């Protein structure tokens, strides 16, 4: 087993630990645990970054050096990294353990899925000609940061609808966090689509070819654009906004996973 | 009618329909053959798909109409927003005492001179309106142009894509090593050729692979020939197209086809599948190629006429006894089977692409303006025994609250 897999294995366990620390907090209600949770989250993100860096270095040792952003396994690992990164970026607002609990649970899911599923190729693979471009980095990073920000928005929407007393932050706060995460996600998704379009122009010969991935990213973009207009132009609040952020995230997941598994197209690096 | 065209309700309706239409387009196979559709759907379903144009959703008239309507709606909304904006800037007034004290963020300082306070605030904010009784200042005004910039950029992008659609084209060219062509094939309902205005010659093509067998690099060395002169030579790779006179040439695919070297009556002849060879009475045709015939290796099936009767015969390269034969008195021997590489080049011209890039750049600028700068106004007004200071931000109130508190401390 290669070292990056070991490190990423420990990272997966840390996400599990984070989840249990939240459970502990909810049963003991000691504020100290929250401080500890953030410390562990920082350590986890640090180690996670280290794991990705190791994988990058190991790829150079195999003479096929490239950033670990090239296949499905690497995208799952990077998605989990982005979820933690966005949490730390939004730390000031995320002082509600229920949100960080669900976010680390989602990160845990991606890490676990990546390492457990037998159908996922975990080894470092060489870059095929279509991916040999500097656009790869900026395109993948912007897309996954946006996907991660939408995780937070989804959690807020979900919590708003559940209305679980005592644990859920106040409704206005949830809406504010929801909106703030879309402020990160929407520009990032736009940048991801645009960098993808420029790259497609140089690699495939057309900046837009209605490839299923492209089309679904556009659908996702439209859903969040509707969210922003509903909120600012129509003044929507509450349940309807929560529903929109859930629909938006379903569309994100379909763009990321559904397109790869159900539809075929130019973006078929992942399966 | 005009009111409907400019309404946000129409925008929401159009965007929803564009999304749903696109969604169908991703689930239903696009531009496939009738046989393919009938193998997936029943005849009635296929009839509905054809009727709705869902076999080529993104180029169907109704999808096009939705996009055009969206462009019109967006243009009118953007213009309307812009004029309202200019008007509100012109009618700037300092609110009265009552309005200011009713604002969420405000404070009063007793016995304070307004001149000094205004001087202090002018260092941090831009004055936009001054009158006898006080002043209106602002910061981050750019943010109010954010949405406008984004919307205008989308119109620019749509414009660029229409220009590409009308004046651009896309086709492909398959070149064998050494071959020269000056026409491309345009795909479509009726495939047609189109002259390029110059010729391309494939000087070389190489495909390389990683030790594990994954493709590593496809490179076509291509010469651009114009009026008989070589004007440019370039290695075209997958992420590195050739650009000549606004025409892009991309490395899209490659094919390998076997060619067969025959010695026919002492003469070396290269034949490919379906080729015919004629000399005097002898007529040969390469009917078929098989990579492996039982355990005997590759073989070529030759069809020929013997006394008016069609006959066939296998030539096996690796079996000495079966690689030569006399047909109508001529000695024929299969000397070699070679793989000939063809490079598949995608050729496209899109004069609208620069407009699209400009739209992209401005959309990013607009997003930054809209989401990462926020607009706030600060008012100072002389009151009976001092000054009233009030502040207002339409977005990001939390951040402005902190800023306003700091402002309060500096003024006290």
C-alpha cells in the first residue's frame, strides 16, 4: 500500500472521529468540545492536504507527475477536502455544531466511498492526452469549491425544513448562512463553467457542445441563479428558499455523479 | 405585451423551460439514427420524440425560440434597470431628520459641529450629494453595477454564440501520412464538403502510449500550404490546436487501416480493403481482411474473375504455402501487411469566440462586483443641537454594522 493511501486512511478515520465528537457534544453540551472539534477539523484538513501532496509527489516518482485531480477517486478525495476547506473559510458563521456535524459526515461519506468501493480505481493513473492541460487545475478547483459550498447550503436548507428544536440554529441565521454559502458557490460554479468552456475550446474544438456534464452544470447554475433572484427580486424567504437550495444540491450531485453513472459523454474520465 | 416581455415572471418561466428542455436532451440520445432510436423506444415514443425535436433538442426551433426570448427579456430588463438607476442617481436628496432617526443604524451627537464630522467621513467615503443641511456619502458603489454587468455579459455571450452559429462552421478531415487535402467534411443530415481556402498536409503522425497501455500523446505534424507554398508547420496535439487565419485545427482522433503489399507478376502494388486491381485480363479485388484466421495469423480475402466466374481466395501472410498463388497465369504473392495511420482532425471556425471570451471576462468581473463589494451610504445631517449620523447597506448588513460601530467611535 502506498503512503498517500495510509495518510488518507487516517484522514477518513479523523472525519469519523469528528462525527463522534459532535455526538459527544450533543449528549454532554460542553462548550469545550466545540473548541476541540475545530482543532481536530484543522488537523484533519492539514493532514488531508498532506495526503493530497503526497499523492502528487508519488505521481512524480512514477514519472507520470500530475496534480491529484484526474480520476474519480481523486475527485472524491478532493471533494471531501473542499468541504472541510469551505467550513474553515466560513468558520465565523458556522458556530452551530449541527452544521459542522453534517458537513463532516458528508466528507466522511466521500472519503469512505472512495476507499471502500471496489469499482473505483485507486492507483495513480497517467494523464490521458485530453487532460494534459493547465486548465485542468483551475477548472477542477473552482468546480469542487462550488460543489462544497453548495453542501453547506444544502445542509441549511435541510435543517430549515426539519425544524429540530434545540439543535437547529435560528431560522434567520440558517438563511443567512445559506445565502453566504451561495455567495461562495455561485461565483465559483460560474468560474468553473467558464474555465471549462475555455478549456473545451482548446481541447475539443468548441466552447460549448451540450455534453451532458456541461448541460447539467448549466441546469445547476440556473437553479442557483433562480435562488438569488427569488431572494433578491421576489423577496422569497423561508421554506421556498430552503426547497430551492435542496433542489440545487440534487442538481449538483447529478452533475457530479449522475452524469458519470447514467449518461455518457465527453467527461467520462470518472468511471 | 411589453410588460409581459419585461417581467421577471417570464424570465423564471423561460429559464425553467430551458432547464427542463436541456434535461430531456441529456437523457434522450441526441442525433442518433432511426434504427438506434427504435432499438430503445417504441415506434410511438419515437414519433413523439421526433415531433418535439427531442432527437436534436439544442438545435430544435422551440429551444432556439426560448433562447431568443430569453435574450430579448434579459436585454429589456437590463436596459430598464439601467435607466431606473440613472434616474435615482439624479434625484438624490438628503433624507429629513425623521427618516434618518428611523433608520436601523443611526446615532446623534449633541453639540457637535457638522463640518469636522464631514471632513472626517470624507476621508473614508465618497461624497455624492451635499447641501446646506448635510451630506450623503457612499462606498462600494461599484457593487450596484454588478448585476447589470453580469446580465450585460450574458447578452454579449449569447451574441457571440449567435455570430459563431451564423458565420462559423465545423467539420473534420482525415489525413494519411503524406496526404494533402484542402477540403473538410461537414457533418449533418447531408454530409458535404467545404473548401478551406488552404491545404493541410500531414507530414507525420505519432501516437505514444504509457507502459500500462493508456494513451500518452497524439501528435500530427501538419503543414499549412497556401498557393503552393508551405506557410506554417505545427505539431498539433490534443490540447494544442493549430490556428491559421481564424481557423482552428484540432487533434481529434486517429485510425489505423491495414494496407497490403502484393507482388503481382513482379510488380509491387499496395492495396487496401475494397481496392480493385486491373491489368489486362486480370481483375482483383480486396474483399476482406481478418486479423486472425484460426491460428494462422492475418489473412486477406481476394476476389477475382476466372473465366467469367467470380471466385475468392485467402492469402495468409504467415503461412508460406498460402501466401502465393497463380491466378490466370500471373504469379501473385502477399509480401506484407502494414498498418497505415490516419489522423482525424477537427476543423472549426468561430468568429464569435472573441466576443464570448469578452463576455466571460466581464461576467467574472460582474460576479466579483456583485458578491464581494457591497454598497453602503452614510448620511450626516445638522440637527437642532448637534448632528445625526445614519447608515444604510442593502447587502452584507453584518459587516456594515461593525464598520458603522467603528465610525461611531471615531466621531465621538
